[in-house]
């Protein structure tokens, strides 16, 4: 969609005595309109995004002209379906669609060169599809079409035996949490496709897909099969297999029935015994985790925030023990140490050896990122938080906890932590995270460290765009004993 808003100069008047003057005015007016034209360009291929992650939709003008005083709008199928609106030199949220409130951020660092990007947080299935990037000046407007492709891997297939059918054993495979619609198949040992007895793929209320596929195994057919569920967009799959013993197939002989009953009872007894030992093992693991946490506290250090590293959206307390995400960007001096794109701040203290422990109160916040990073990490522009880039961090997004390995590792958390402990063992190459609420171990990164490491903090916004409580560095016990690096 392109268009022009012509405005003729009041100084150009028609006069029968001055035809040359009129012609000159018309030429100047046409030149003025042409010079005000521009084109809008976006990516020439779809932008991929993972569920619960983030997506950045870039657009820029050609030629490179400032868009500070333009209207910049991202919308979906209709012009009024506003994802994000920038007008009169600031973001406008009054007309934004409810499903995007608190989840969008316009990156305007290069807006004077006609370059802007829209960041969408907490990606959902409903975010999948086309977006229009629209620029409008006083005399001209233009737009570009972008496509966002959302994808997510579901759970590992769960296979269960559900009785006899048609002289064989009915086996059902179930998996949930996929996007987009997955493909489900049964395969034999050689990888050949097997016909399924029934297949059903349905969409849940949250937009994710779940699949249920069944097969009937007979005594003459393959008794060891695998269930494979594949995401066609990611070209990735999850697979589980099962082997059905001959004794489970229908038999007329009474002794086979008796043997089957005995085996079932034996399986129940083994299951109960396994559950008992599992409970014992779990209690032992929990005790060991608490002991490791207690030992880590011996190395507690006093950590304070470094203002010269703080992103301009962050607000630090006077004692440099608290940090929260502000409502507006502050006008702070630019420096090589400051993070300019993501809401990150580091500690003033750095560690080059030894063991160090600190705790951070996260309260009821729904978004935060904590850990350590190298002093030499990239601080300008966009980057990914992975150990390969010098970041060892854990985050909370959309109610899910993840260690940002490559790829990310989901963390099973039974009790929501209101306080998180971080323990750095430099020589051992370990960064461990503890749940200060139930004293359990969350995750440990392992590797080899080099250079100075700094504690890392990113408070983030709560769901709905609210700033809520800050991240608070907890007081250091009197017996603190960590070693500070130079």
C-alpha cells in the first residue's frame, strides 16, 4: 500500500499573464513530492521464533531518512489491528491489541537513519503469521509485509498398552505441546512406516497441538515399534519405542493366562519396590543438595551493582543493592561498559579465582535472569545468552524456568523460588543455582573459565508490562568468606 498526501504551495497562483511562473511552480511542487518518497524494506524471508522466546521484526527506509517524526505502525490483518504504534515521537499504547500489551518494545536506537525493529516477548502460537510494517510522513506513506513463523517442540511421546483389539494388542502414543501441527507416525525397527489403527491431532485452548496415534500389534507383526512425532517447520522430531513380549498376546492355554497374572503381580511388586527406593534416593538427593547449598553459603561475598554498566531502562537504588525496570528510558552517558539493547546490569565486583556465593531476592516477579558473565562480553546491539558467548545464566519466562545452555535446558521446579542463590567455583569451572525457598539445587553449568567474571542481573518486565518488585541483592552473613578478584 503506497500513497501520497499532496499539498500545493500557497505562493503558486494562476495568472494568465505569467504562464512561465506557473509552470515553474508546478515543477518545483512535483520535485518536492518526489523527494519526499521512500520505500519500506523488511526481511526477504520468514523470521523464526521459539515458543516463550523473543522475536525481532526489523524494518528500514530507503533512502536513509529520519523517522523520528513519522508514524510507525505494526499491524496484523487489518490496519486497526495494532501490534505496536509510534506517533508524535513516542510509543502509543491506547489502541494496542490486548494480546500484545506488555509484550512489545520498539527499538529506536537507529531511527534517525530510518531503521527500527519491533521486539515481541513471550512468543505465543497466536503470534504466528504476517505483520505489516507501516511508515507515514506528512506527505507520503509506505509499508512492507513480514512473516513470523512460530515453532515449538512438544513432549516426548508417551506410549501405553491399552488392552486387546482385533486379536492383537492396542498400543497408543500421546504427545502434547507442539506448534505448528505435528506429524505422527509408527515405525518398525528398520524405520519403515507402519499403518496406524487411528490418529487424532487436536488443538488445545492455548493454541498448541496434541496428538494421539494408535496401532494394533499382532503376534505375526513387528512387536518392537517406535512412535515418532515430528515438527515439519523445525525439521526436528521426538521418538519413543516399545517392545511387546509374546506372552501378552491372546492365548487359549490357561497356563499362559496364569503366567500373565503372575507376571502382572510381579510387575506391581517390582513397581512398589522401585517407588520405595526412588523415594529413598530422592530424599538422599535432597539432603545432599541442601548440604551443598550450606557449604556454598560459607563463601558469601558482598555484591553491589555497577551503574556504568546499567542499561538506560534500569533504575538502581542509592545503595546499589536493588534494580528494577523503569517506565521510561533515562538519558545516561554512553560508555563502552553500558549495555545498550537489553535490560542488563553487572556487579562492580569481578572474580578471577576462588569460590563466591551471593543471593538475590526475586519475590513474585514473573520475569528475571540471573547468573555470571565474562567482563569481555559484547554489550552493544543484539546477542544470545549462551556459555559460548560468555554467559552462564538461568531465567524465568512465562512461568517456565530454563538454563540458557545451547539449546536451552528446561528446569523442573516444584516450589517457586522467592530467593535464588548463585555459587561460582572458578577453578572447578562451575556455576550452580539454588532455590532459596526449599533449599533445592536448580542447575549447574560446567566448563572452563578465563578472564574476570561478574555477577549478572536482568529484572525484566512482569506479564502485562508492569514493573512490579525489583531484584534485591540479599545481605551478606557475618561469616562471609569469598575472594574478590582484582
